[in-house]
C-alpha cells in the first residue's frame, strides 16, 4: 500500500490557485458556447448567464447556409494543411542538419539563425519581398513567408541533439544505411514527440492567423481565411447586433449570437485535436526546452 502524501499548506494554496486560474481561462470560453446556443433576447438580458435558458440551433443553421463562412473555412483548411506541411518539413530537416556535429560552420549557422529571434527586417521589408516575388493575393503569401519559426527550430534541434544518440546513426551507417535512409527510418520515428509539438504550434498559428491575410491578400475576399471573416463580422457595426425589424420580427438581433456561433466553429477543431497530442506536447516541450 502506498502511503498517502501528507497535504501541506503550500499544496492547498497551489491547488486553489491552479483551480482559480483554470476558471479564469475557462470562463470566457464557456460564455462563448453559452451565447452561441442562446436565444438573442435572453442573452442580451443576461449576458453573464452560465447556461442558456432555452437552447437554440438557429445560429448554426444560419451558418450552414452562409457561403462566406464556408469559403473562409475552406481557405483556412488549405492554409493550415499546406502551411503546416511546409513548416514541419523544413523545420525538421534544417534542425537535423544543424544538430549534426559534422556540419561545417555549424556554430556560425546556429548563431545566425538565433540572431533572427532578436532582429528582423520588419513588416515593410517583408511585404516588399513578398510583393517582388509575386506572391501577393496568392496562397503562397500565407504559407511561405513564415516557413520556419526560429523558436520551433531551436527546440527541435535541441531535441535531436539530446535524444538521438550519435552512436545510433553511426551504427546505421556501419550497417550500410545511407544518410537519407537513416533520417527517414531511424531519426524520424524517434522524433514523434517533437514533431507533434511543432505540428501543433504551426497548425494553431495558421488557424488563428488573420494579420497575414489582411496584409497580403488585400481585397481578394474570396481568399480570406475564417479568422479574417470573423474579424470583419465583429468590427462591422451592421453585424454587431443592431436591432432592426423586418416583417414585424426582430432579425438583426440574431447577429449578436451569430458572431459567437462563428467563434465556436473557429475554435472547435483545435479543442478536438489538442487532447490527442497533449502527451506529445508536454513531453516534447520539456525535453526540447529544459534539457537543452
């Protein structure tokens, strides 16, 4: 029988603090779901309600018929899938290269890469580069400018340096495996935790991105991602819930809760995926950050 750990005052305080912080983070998310499933008049009367008085699916039925929302959803999926594939591939290959001690000028290359964490060209030079390469108003403007994130590259390199023994790759070479086969069949399977971490980082970044679309896509509304469409809905006074009547019924009032329904659709995929990669996320970050 394992002895029960004796609770101390410190344990009680830390537990209470963590519960309080959890509530602080969860409450805004919960209110979004409550508003999305609430009748608009009831929500306006009591916007801080913990549960909807009468559950309605009107907002979601309305979104199903919205071509703009579904087009934004499609664009977001394209940017997330293509962008994450490019991000993870380039980051993993580059990290493996600079993690190898045989690479010439490895320290200099690592220094120059790390330097970009503190200094960058800025928004205007980046925009000029994207424009000169003819990527404005194209999907490539959404996936190529940030192809490699320096932070993700650093933690991936640290993971590979700490978790992939040099003796293992040398043994593979002795057995006749080439550099490419060693990378694909040995290094990659052992790197699943850190691959899951950077995949989550990149995918969530693409999913939540709207500034790049606003800058590089201009007036190409048909290419807007879901987040930029949601931003337009939230800042446009005509969709912020101004009361108007049509045929004797309040119509525009529904746009208050309709905005929250779009938020639910926007964040739901991340909430579904995160529990499945959480164990890899914790393990990869701890190994890549602390042991480095």
